[in-house]
């Protein structure tokens, strides 16, 4: 008999843009777009304020400005993102030793053996959300499911600040 697994996928919302808004209060609540250094002109991430005006990842700066004339361009600082990411990933280790980093702003946590300590996956999700918000000022979307693929799908369902659970009995319907 195979064991029922509980996987949590966490996705930091608009990560680069949110880190910049936290680092500089003047950027908070404003439409900003992060572009790579070295004269690159493509938008890598934008804040939700910018997205609301039609700014999208992959747009050139001029396209972003056409969609949103008040768009503020911020040159990305990878060291800042890597540092913040590694601290958040480290925090995840408080809930399970089984953390699989997928990218700078996404990871899976296998909670299968953590539930006897923390109770429910929902409780761990709420703790993580609260701690990430309190310590870093960042929001995230979380999905919980019996496997990695569905957990990622679940975290994608609601952004920003989503929380979605796919139960084992729903799996066949969704697949
Ligand atoms: Mg993200």
C-alpha cells in the first residue's frame, strides 16, 4: 500500500518587485517593474499595481511605459533576491527537512511526516504565510495536494495570497 503524501508548494508573489518595494518604502503601493542590470531592457517582474495596468513579464520597458506611463523602472539586484530567498527557504526547514527548491521564489515542502508534530498542513501554511509576511513583508500563494504537480497547480490557482487545497478524493476529477 502506498503512503498518502502531503505536499505543500509555496510561490512568493511578484517576488523581485515585492523585495524592491520592501527595501524602498517610496515604491510601496506603486506600479514598478524590475529589469535586469547591464543595460537589459526586458521586464522580469512587475508589482501588482503595475500588472493591474497591463504591464507583463517579458515586455520591453517602452511597452510597459505605454501600458502604464507612471511605471517606475527598478534595476534588479540579484544578491538581494538570493539573500531573501535563502532566508525564506531556511525558515521552511522549521517545518520539514524535506524542502525542494524549484526556483528562487518557489519550493515544495513534503509535510507527510510533519503532520504528527504540527497538526494539519493548513496550520503549517498559515504559519509560513504569517512568518514570511512578518519577517520579510512578502506575500505568497500556497497549494497543498497529494503530489508535487497538483500542489504547484493549486498554488497557481489564486494569486496573490492564495491558499488552495486539493484533496486526495478530488485528484481523479482534476486529472
Ligand atoms: Mg512567484
